[in-house]
C-alpha cells in the first residue's frame, strides 16, 4: 500500500513539473496554451504523414448492421413488455378514414 502511494506521489510530482507555470502577469481570462507538436518534432522537423486506414463501406456495414439489429430487437421486446402489462396497447380504431 505504501509503495502504491509512493508511486502516486512521484507521478503527481512529475506531472506538476511538466506543466508550464503561469506567470503573475497572466491575468484572469488568459490561458497558457502549450505548443503543439502533432506535426513537428521538438527540433522543428516536420513529421511524415500518418498511415491512413481506409474505412470502406464494408467496414461501416459491419459496424452499423449488427447494432441496428440489436437495437431493433431491444425495441421490439420492450414494446411487447409494455403491451403485456397493459401500459401501452395500440388501438386499431384509429383507421376510420
């Protein structure tokens, strides 16, 4: 237990050391924005383009269709439960046209 608390304290100290301290001249409403290194290294070199994973229609269908089916089954079962307990019973008398 003590070793876990020690690790947590060290992690907290490291996190606080990495954060850029705010200077007293920073007034309320001003935030300190860290420098973005997503497109360049710390030395200024431009990073290569990231590997692009194509997301084709087959992959989209493999994700969408099962979740649509599961959602349909849940809705159907819940509607049957509501009808079984007479909470909601659709009436056929609405077709008087």
